[in-house]
C-alpha cells in the first residue's frame, strides 16, 4: 500500500507537469472593454482549434460569466456602444472581416458593413451614431483586371493598398473615407500593442489619427505624424509637426488638448518615447516628465489615455522583469507608479468613463486572468478563471542578477523539477528577440517557441537573460548595444552562464543555447565564438548583416543599430555577421524558419544551413509553411516545440531515466 501511495503521488504530480501538447490548452484573454456603467466587461478568449484539417486560433467574445458568441469563424474586438445597449465587434464570416452589432446580452448580430477588405480596428463615436474604422484601400478596377489577366506586376517600395481611416453611420450603414490618399494610416502591427492609433473628439465632431507620409515600416516607425479630420467638412489638419515620430493621439476630456507619444529621432529603432501634449488648434508641444524606461518596448508602450479630471495620463511599459503602470501628471511633475508590482500586469485598458481599469495579472507559476480595478486607486478584483485547468505547481522560477563591465544584468532562472542542492544539471540558455525586447515573469506554461516548463520537467535548468540592449532598464542600457551586436551583449550572456555555474546549479560541460530573430542571431554568433555549447536551436536567425540590410522589411534597422550603411562600415557589418565566422562552428544546430518571413527572410537561415552542411556539422533546417516571422497556426507551434525538445534531449540528454511522457506511461502501467 505504501508503494502504491508513492506511485500514485508521483503519477498525479506528473500529470500536472506540462508537455507541449498540454501547453496548447492555454487560453489567451485579451481585448477588454468595460461598459459605460463599469458593471460589465467584454473580452475575448482565444483557444487552439486543431481538428483533422484545421489548425487555427479562434476568438470568442465573453462577459464576466458567459460567452456571447460561438460562430466558427470567431468574433473579436468587442466594444460597448456609449449608451451600453449595443456591442460592436469584428468577425470574418463572409471571407472578409466586417463590423457586426448585437444587443448588450448577445443574440443574433446584425452585419453593419460589407467591406471589400478586412476591417482592422474600430471605435464608436462618443454620441453613438458612428463607428470609425481602419481598412486597406480597396483595389481599383484596373488592378483587379490586371490580376485576372496575370499582369499584376508590383513596384518595390510602393503600396497600392495603404491602410486608410473610414467611418460608418450606425443607422444607415453609409460609409465615408476620412484620411487623405497620400497618408498611410497606422493600425497596429508587430512592433506595436493593440493600442488604437486614432481617437474621437469628445463632441464626436473630429478624429485624430496617426499616419506615415510614405509606405513601408521605416516610415511608420520613424516618420509617423498626427492629423485631425473634421467629420462634417472632411478638412484635414496636420498637427505637432516637430522632429521625431508622433503617434497614438488621445483627446483630453474637455477636447482642447491632444496627448500623444513622441519618439527620439536619434535612436528610432530603440523606440525611445515619452508623452507630450499640444493644443488641438496647434501650437507649442509640451513634453511631460519621462518615466525611468522612457517608454520603449518591442510592442509598446501602451498609452491608455487621460484620467477623468484631465490632470494626468496613464502609461504602461516594461520595468525590469515586469511591467509598470504609471500615472503621469500634465503639470510636468514626476510620474507615479499606479500598480503595486506584486504580479506581472498586462494589457491594461481604461474604461470610456475613465473610472475603471481592466488588465491581466500573472506570474511564472500562475496563468494570466482578467482583473478589474478602480482607476483612482489600485485594488484589483479577479474576474475570470479560464486557465484553472493549467497546473500551478510548476518548477521554481526566480530572478537572478550578475555584474558585468559595470552593468547589472538580470535574468530569469527556472530550476529543474527534481532539483537537489549540490547537484549539477544541464543548462539551457534562451535569448530573446528585438534586440529591444525582454523576458518577463509571465506564466512558463504558456505557448511559446521553447517549452520552458517542459524543459524543466525534463530536468534542465533554463536561463533567460536580459542583456544590454533589452528594454525595461532605461535608455542608456537599451542603447548600449549600438554598433556592438555580438560584443557586450555576448559577454553579458556568457557572464550569466558563469553565474549559474557558480551557483552550483549548471554543469559547465552540459550547455545548450537557443533564440529567435535577434535571439537567433546571438545563438548563431555564440556558436561561432565558443565551443561551450553542446547543441543550439535558431529561429529565424540573422546570419549575414550585409544581405539582410537589403532584404528585410525594416530597411533602416541595420543603419540605426550599426551607425551607417554597410558600404560605409563594411568591416563592422562583416565582422558582426555569424556567416563570416562559420568555420569556427562545431556545435550541432537546428534551424527553424518561416517560409514567408519578410522581417528575417528565409535566405538568412538557408545561408547558415548550407555552410554548416558543407562543413559536415550536424544540422537540420525546418521550414514552416504559411508562416512569417512568427508562427500563428497551433499545429505548427506544437511541431516547433516538440522539435526543440527532441533536439536538446538528443544532443544534451539529462540524467532522467526516461522522458516525461515515458514516466507517465510507466506509472500508469504500475498503477493498474
């Protein structure tokens, strides 16, 4: 009986351990909107649909207690009408994403638009009579005919279908173009949060929006501007014509002032930004006090808007291994931290009446759920429990720090499940992308390229550092890798490895390394510089700084980080390209790449793969179809996670006698 009890205990603890298959059950909660009375909240729940011939994520709209939609195509971007009687949302039910309306308690929706292209973002006018939305410019009849005749040649750096700003009248369905033809309206993207890039004036007579003067990502991230459009006359006025990129405008409650994000033009791809204000009629721009981080992030910062009294603004940004929600006074005084920092806060949204805030809270062992708080005092109340099925007794994760070259570097260390003090374990180093991204204390059982919790269950230790160049640690730290990719950042990472070895946790002869995008670059760079690592995995790695400078969709990205073009600094570009040093590599390398990646084109991974193959280094190139810089299909994500798991188990086996799946299977047999 005693043996049976032990076996059962181990069996059930193993069932709580996360495999990649179990990670796919994680539910993502997002797109919050609080009703005008502050009593109800809308949000979406995204789940993985993996049937025989399907592999996609489906979002459905929920209230606090129950779902409001169940259409197979999914429903998303829900928004209460100003009177709280209707809900507008987007759904792709007839090939294109359109606006639908339904009652406050659900029911059969009414389709409001028949859009020729996917509608991207929506917002009600304050008087409830109109909805502004963004959509790509429809193809002209001439272009449609060219496509039919197979004569549809395109020209580089031109955009036949720029995103434009429209409105639709709720009663009649009549639509109207608001933005100018020569303006490329911003509507979110891979370097931005879900923040809207436009805002209604309080009297519903105008919309302020963000646009770029030219097509392409460089213009939208470095040259963006703000304009206002008069709804009645269609007159467009450009405001805040100062140096730097201006974006995400928000009208003050009295409609007299517009607050917006203003970037530093000198380090544009580090996304250094701070809040500023300008009178609606134009005039002098006033910069507000900068936060410690000065508003960066690969996907941010998130500017929520004004408080109800028009005296402060809410800004959300990274802060070390967490996030901080700040209230920033418009009188220029210092920012005030709003949240208590006890857990990782995420995706905050301010209610239309400016009285409430909705956000997620989570930590390394607690899945994200939705919370609601007063906007005047931080008092979070839990609203949802959609991830209660996910295990919480995950292997321990803690923040560790080390000193290197006068800098304090932080990282997240996840311990092996069966960690015993004094025993050394294989250590996996995971490197984030960006490079201006960072690792945060989010739930380690969520879906990701690398199954951290499963690695820990297999008795690996996992280190995720934030080396110089990461956000969350201030302007100087974030810009410390300029003209130095593969230099100080590499030394920060190696110092982190040495730290975990000195802690007595890591086996110095059992190291693995992996990362994606910039993390893929650093992984490729590391294995050209040292033989310390027994195995490596690279997702969408930058391997040739010269060729990527002319083929990626961010044409000025390398120019910014390397301080010039490759013909101006040929030695720096060549020296900091892993492909230049490929003759030094002895580490087996798994390369994974999206077939349709325009950020880091497939040729980057292919160049590296061919070089390793020609040198007889154990290597494998996995090409993921229908995939750009990130995987969006759950089946492909599952393949990717399992592929990484098997690669490291083969080249860097742990002392575990069997895999997690084998252990569970064995215990089941013993139990029966």
